[in-house]
C-alpha cells in the first residue's frame, strides 16, 4: 500500500476503505508519511468529501491513535456534552452540576479557549486552587462520589487529531465537514462516555456560520456516533448573539453561579435547562418531560449549586470565594460603552464581541499569553433592545488600562443600530438524533 496511490484514489473521487484509512493515520502519526503527502490527502478530502462510512472509519482511526479512556470504574451511564464553541458559552459549568444533582454521571474532559471563543478549563482555573489535571483514579473517584468532574484534555487523547488540526490550519482545509466531525468525535469517543450530546453553534459568532452547514455537521457527527455504537443527539443552537450577559472567565463563572442559584439571564438559563434535560434523558432518568422537571427542580431547590460547590471542593478549589463574589477577581478598571445613537440594537457581530473581550485580556494572543481572569464584557443591552443615545450598552472590565480603548472601539464596530426591531431567532434551531430530525 502506497500513500501516493491513496492520494490519487481520493483525488479522483474514490472511496477509501477502513484498512486504507487506518494505514494513513497510523503511518502519519508515526512520521512515516510526510506532511506534504498528508496535506495533499487533506485537500483531496476537502474537495471530494467522504461517505459516512469513510468519516466513521477516519474518526475511529484517530480515536485509536492514542489513549482511550475506560470509564467502566464509574458506576452507571456516563454522559458527555460537547459545544463547537461560542461567545459567552459557560453552559458546561452549569449543566455538569445540574446533571449530578439529578443523579446522573458526567465525566467531562474540556479544552481551553480557541480564537474568539472561551474555554471551560480557563474559566474553572480562575477559581483559586481548582485542579484540572489529576490521575484517572482521582477523576473516577470524584465522579463516583459527586456525580461530576471536569478536567483538561490529555495530550495522549487522539494525537492524530492534534497533528492533523495543525496541518489543516496552515493548508486551507479547516472548513471540511468530514474533517471537523472526525476531529470532534475522535476525542469524544476516546474520552469513553456512553452517550454524547452535541451543541452545534451556528451564526456570526460560531465556526459554522450558516444553518445548513451546522445541520450537515450535526448529521455527520450523529452518524459517527451511530456507527461507533454511542447514542448521540445533536442540537443546533443560535450564536448570532452572545449567550448570557457575560463574556470573560471570572465574569462567566459568576454568571454561572447566578444560574445555579436559580437566577441568571433567561437565554442562558433556558438553554442550560434544555441541555441538562437531554443529558438526563440520555442517562435514562425518565421521559424528556420528566427530565425537564428534574432539571428545573435542581436549580430551584439549590441542589445544583451545592453540587457545583462539591465539585469545586473535590478538585481542590477554594469554595469560600463562591460565597463572596465581590472578591472574586475584581477588575482594576471598568469603563462603560454608551450607545452612539437612538434606535434598536439590530445586530451584534458576536465574533467581534469575543475579539473585544480577548483584547481586554480574556483570551490569548499566543500560546504563552497569560490570561487576565478579571477581563471581559458585561452586556447590559443585546440584539432587539431599544436604546437612547448615551445609554450604557456594556461595561468593559480589565486589569490593564491600555486595553480599554482598542477593546471599546472593536466592540462598537460589532454593533448595528436601526429604526426597526429585528426578527428574533429561536435559541434552538434544530434537533437531530437517530430517531428524528426537527429543523425549526
């Protein structure tokens, strides 16, 4: 078997067999296939696409390229949730303790911020002492005892994906649905959970900008789950507007705590109840109606917040800071952003809002950059709100005064005003599973 022959086969529209795909991934990870040949294969896939069977085989080969976590020491059905990345998306911080409080088990491996999107691990590490790295035995014990734990992704999970993603990033092959789907699902399969819920974001703040592309990606990932024997459900959700009112690490932790205490913005609370309901349904805790009632109950009775406190304590975090959020990473500098005109806020470039937050210090410019946990944006107005000139739209937070002007300018560039109220999109645009597909 020669890589040249396989490149030509895929270039000409041929279908790669599982044996050929395993050969490619195994030899590339070992260094036997050079980057220039793998680049040619990626470009052939980019233009020719892959059948569902090919994509499933590629995902399995990537998952098997490194460690595969055996979660069998954890009792019960293990569920996992993955988001494709958004601005203000702190749902994992909320739904993991919600699921645990309702009797589910969620053993979650999460990532750091990428580009304009925030990362769950960065947010959790803003809590003093919180450990996102531990032995598997410690991880299993915490999930068994408390129902939930969230740790960072191991570098030994799906190393083929790490190599391929770096190559795709510099060869113009990022936006290929088979390659995106196999990248996401290889890590999910290797992480070992029994059931998977996918939150596929779409809109101007998401990596999938259009609804058809997001639905196609969701279908592909659900099909991979089916081929791999993992029950998988995907929701396609709106990322044309930041989720919640806060963007930035410590600010988002505070907002997550507000939701866990039964408060918080309506959009964030609503999507968390829905996601937690699906995870409980996948955990076989009852019908969807039963699971929704459970999700609402654990927020209203305080048990979800108690579960979050237990998780923080079990992972070495300082629980006392959760009781006095005024002392939790207060920002040295705060400045309001005021409306430049009267009118409706008709559109927010959500990616631009994420970039503005990063400029304040909430994101990384390089891998070595140090995060400013206090940095971010508190939104007082969002798409659909009417404002008068001079009304405060948002408040910028940072510990570095020099970041305020460029961040303010970038944030204002992300806003569009008009005389008429915009049409409001639903938060959930589609639901896709093996049993059904519902596009709203």
